[in-house]
C-alpha cells in the first residue's frame, strides 16, 4: 500500500496483501514487469523464486530459496523500476528478513543501479577482506558474506565502477565500514534500512545504514559517499549460497520512501 508521510515525502509499505510480484522463472534473468506488478524477481535454475506464503509462525510474507546444486546460486527481488535519485533530497529502503541457515551464504540489501542484476551474481561480494564489484556502475547498501573474514554486516558503496573504501576491514573518515557484532541469526527477524540524502551539486550522497537484530540491538553508521546524486537506483535484495547447500529466505516487510520533486 502507498501513503503520503511527512509533507514532501511519499512512503510505500509492502505487506504483500496483494500479489504484485512478477512470476520469476528459475533459470531466467528476468521477472517480467507488467501492469499491477511492483516487484520483479529471478533465480538460478532449480531455485525457488520469491512468492507469497503464509503460516502460523510468520503470518503473510514472501519466501524464496536456493537449491543445493551449485555453489553460487542466487535469488533476488527488486522494485520493477529504477527511480530513486539522491538529488530528490531523500530516499530510503527498508526490509525485515530472516534465513533458515546463515552458514555459507551471502546477501546484499540497499540501492542498486539495475533492477535484477545482469551479472547473475550478487552486486557485491566479499572474499576475506577484498570487495568484488559485480554491479555495472553503483551500489549503496549493506553486505553480508560468509566469505569475509568477519561474518557481520558491512556498509558499502560504489560509483562509476569504483569502490568507495579500501576493503571490508577498512575505515572511512575514522569509522569502520563493518558493523561489529551485527549479523543475522537463524530463523530470527533482522531489520535493515539504508537512506541516502542529497548534499548538493558536486557532492556524493550521504548514506545512513541501520540494522536491528531480533534482540533489539541496533547499529547505525553514517558516511558521506561517492555515489552521484543523479545515479538512478532501485530497491534491491539478493541472496546467494557459498557452497552447494540450500538456503531458505523469508521477507515479512519491505518499504521505501522518497522526497517529492518540486517540478
């Protein structure tokens, strides 16, 4: 459902009360958008694309899964349009998500430069401490990867195919990009939010990264990024396995908000 929040901001909260997800076909690279479709999804061959589900413990949600046939199977869900720009003033994306088994897996959440990533792998991956940028141009969001030295959330941004920090263990202006102690827990809800704000002509977006675990512990980090204010972005979530093992993912809630342009 959509609603207008504070003056000048449009907020959209997705509870999946309406089935508005494109029917992702495992093995295809797209989840074709159409009238009535707000979200597109895709998955590798043999995976289960995100679709509505319900049970007593989790209520109405969407669920997707990788299978156990490959070591880099991926499923993803994104907004069907690329419509978020820092230069509008303010944009944010939120999610509440849980995983059945966080062992040997990775995920990205935030703003991506492409609706459904064309590389057939996550936009951002971490090997020990080194970043691998698969996104074509830019990304701004939270990254979790059991291939990293630390199995914790990391703040990340890139623009013009240039990564904004040295590695996953580095600091920017004295602040570590790693959220120490913040990681998903099996079968428990994790809340994440990423915001971008405009800093004016010639400046990259300011980004706020927030995560809250099932115990109510929160970590927030704010950085001035290199992401251009006119870079077109979309809501993005993607999950990938790191070994030939199956992983289930459930999403209870998704939301985005954006300033209304003056013209």
